C-alpha cells in the first residue's frame, strides 16, 4: 500500500505542484508503448474525430458501411462506401 505524503503550512495540508518529468517511471503513452494509459487505449483515443463531424460511419446488418452526413439544407444524407 502507498503511504500518502503531504506538506503543511500554517496547519493547512497541501500537495506541491509537479510535472511529468519529476515523476520517475511516468511516461506519455504512444502507439508503441504504454504510459499514463495503455497503448491500445491511446490508439482508440487517436481514432476519435474532433467536432464538428464530417460524417458518421454505420455498419448495416449485412456488413455494408454507410456514412451519414448533412446536406447544405440540413437534411441527412447516407452514402454507401464502395458503391
């Protein structure tokens, strides 16, 4: 079990600020190595699209892929990939 340490000033407990390089063994995750999170979770985060979305992909029951987008009039548009 980890023993928690803190500092006191004027009877008030506080934790000092630090940075990544000050913590031994704490690394940033990459596509090739684990770090603050696993490399597989890092890969999932890297795949997330930042808003606004250009389109959302859906898979139909038969395995076909469709992209949902919006026309300039605000109407939904489904486009089948590869077709």
